[in-house]
């Protein structure tokens, strides 16, 4: 007998109504950043707590969007199929964090509807953010099983490919923000490029090709480094050569290009080890 819909749609259960312990762990992890941010705000870690909340809630929303996009390459490259059950949870969590990010911005503007509407329609960064948020709302409201049933799997899948666009817009919003003089937005841009370029190759059955994975590591790192030099030069008049020099200095911490290189090369190395291990299994079995 099929379980009632309300028993099958609890966030920690799978489609059969059983508790998915991977989801349980993920939900616990997703609850940590808000508690952490609240603690930082209450203990005076930030000079202006509301600004810190806006910034970091946006960071976490973007991380979750990228994590949602990372599920498919993770499944295909490393055959960890159980991760598919986490994708919807990550997507809904990204929406929740985005709503929190928006509400803290409203609070910064003292909930003044006139000022908020004026900024939303006149500032490019907020126009981009609004389109992204509205798109995420649509995806969030159609994430239930009943929506898939009514829309049909193909139509639902076509609609939810909008995640690519809305994630790209979220990163663009970050790049347009006043705090985009360096650091995380360029790392996120490099990651987004890797995730989307991988999909292009995967559609051509090259998603597990080690040459492709190595090439993506090089290209995404170069994009991260170049964008961090070019965008601030165009927006803020910063010397691009000085920005590039930060890649060989620890004055501002480890540059995003190095993070991108470590992350993408890590994927390449792990995939190479896995493929070599799988290739050696029949030989060992035959011996």
C-alpha cells in the first residue's frame, strides 16, 4: 500500500517514506550556518551586524546553488548515485537562504517599501538578484512530487534546468556588488564555469575523460585569475597587475585562483585514481 503523501514528503525521508540518513546529516549541516551567523551578529564580530548577515547569507545561498549543480558531475564521475537524493534538499535550502538574504536587505532599508522598490528597479545588481530569486521561487514551489506528476517529467526537467540561469544570475549579482573587489565572487565564477562546461562535455559523453577534467582545471583556474584582475580594473580602476601579484602573496590570504586550482585538480586526481583502480580490478580477479 502506498504511503500517504504527507509521510513521503518530510525532508528527511526518501520517496518510499523511509528515513534517509544522508538527508538527516545534510539537514543538520544546513542548520549550522544560520546559528553561526546569529552568534557572530550577537557577539559583535561585525561592526554592522546586519551588513554581515546580508553578506554571509548571500555567500551561503550561492554555495548551496553551486552544490546543487555539483551533484550531477559527482554522480557521473564517481558513481555516487545516492547523492541524487540530496539535490532537492540543497535546492530548497538555497531558496531559504536566498529569502533570508533578501529579508536582511529589507531590514537594512528599515522595511521602507518605497526605497526598496526604487532600488530594485534602478540598480542593476538588484534587478539581477530579483530575477534570480523569482526563478528560485518557481523552482521551489514546483519541487514537490505532485508538481512532477502534474507537469510530466520532461516538462519538469526542462523547467528546472533554469537552475543554471538563476545560479549564474546570483553570481553576477555578487560580481556587481560593492564588495566584489576580490575574493569569493571570482572563485564562484570559476566553479560555475567548470560546472557548466563539464555539462557541455558530458552531453558529448566526455564527462569522465581525464583530458577533459584536466583541461577544465586549467581553464577554470585561468578564468578565475583573469576575472579577478579584469573586473575590478573595469569597475573600480584597480591596477590589474597589482591584483595579479596577489596570487603570489599571502597579504590578503590565499587567492581564489589557487582555491580553484586545488578544487578542480582534486577532482581530476580523484577521478584518475578511481579509473586506475577500476581498471586494475579485473586483472586482480583473474590472477
